[in-house]
């Protein structure tokens, strides 16, 4: 098992410029991570000088970017906007490749009012397949997540309900798209995560390790302080032969203390599972 982290608690500092990407790289290394995750919103533009400077910052810290999280909205009712969303994602894939990332996390889109489930699924599948062709060109693996709602959106994820998520997973089975399984999101919707885990086990590439205060409510807490049954999940993953990246989604707003505790907790639970 290798450990990375998406530093949700540090988002305000990174986006304001108080914390540079190189600082996040250095912090990740200091706390024993094997790699780091970033959000695409950390990347301010795609001009050559800026991107070269950013890549140099990362390389100087000798830390790998494991996953870049993106937020495509393929369920937008405006067909022109859906086309834009695909172009945005294609650019994000190219940017991630330039920065040396291994994975790009994708999501379905928002649960816009008044769109039908059948239309939404059709739009997501079509655009996922188009993006998968681009990702192959850039040697990036796309990871679809059982997602909830990021701060960048107005509405929850269209595929927050597990039946929609699993339907989309089945319909992109003929692509190289794999799964980033989030340990908390299915629970936060009020559903049992284990039936979903079993159905996508053979497609799981990475794990988002996240915790919530109680079932049925999306309220992140420090890992180990909530209701996510990490040891049971890890036991099942180990039984299936999983031995890849676990990416901590650290959103407890406790800074480096939270990062340190979360990393120690995940390593302990993985060893015990």
C-alpha cells in the first residue's frame, strides 16, 4: 500500500497563494506520504512559462503527483455547455500529464433540476468514453469516483445514488476507466458501502480514505473519528489483492495535525486489517 493525500483542509491557503504547491509537496514528504494529490483548481493557467515553473517546483521537491481531481459537469442540461465541459476535461488531462501525474479523478456532473436519469446517464457515458480516448494519448488513467458534492458545485453529484453510479460503471466497462472508491460518500448518502464495494471491486484502482460524522449526512471529520468502518473495508480490499494507492481526503480543517493523525491512522488500520 502507498499513501497519498488530497489536502482539502489546505485548499483556502493554496488557492489564496499563502501556501505554494511546492510547500504542499514539502509538507507531504515531511509527513511520510509516498506521493501527493492536487486539485485542478490549484493550477492557475496553462501558459508555458507558468506550467514549466510549476513542474520545476514539483520536481525539486522529489515528490510524485499521484492524482489530480477534476470536476466535469457532464449532466448540464445545455448541450453546448456539455461540449465545453469535455474540452475543459481534455485540457485538464493534458495539464496533468505535463505535471507528471498518474491519475485524473473524474465525476459525473451535478444533479441539475429537471434532467431525467436516463438522459443524464447517456450524457455522462458518452463524454466519459470521449475523454478516455484522450487520456490514452497522454498516458493518464481516468478514475471515476462514487462522489458526493465539491465546493465548486451548486448541486450534489448526479451519481451520488449508488444505482446511478453502478449503472454508469457498467456502461463504461469497455473503456480503460477505473474506480477511485471513496470510503465515506456512499455512507453519507445513507447507503451501505459494502454492496457497492463488492460490485466494483475488480475495477478499483485507488481509494479515497475519508470519514464522516454520521451516516446520511456529508459532514467530514478527522479520519478515525467518524462512522466509516475502515478496518472492514481494508480487510475486504486486502482479501481481493488490492495493494495500490490509498489517498487520504483530509478535510477536518485541523491542518498538519490532522494530516499526521490521518496518515498514522490509515497505516495502522491497514496493518491490522
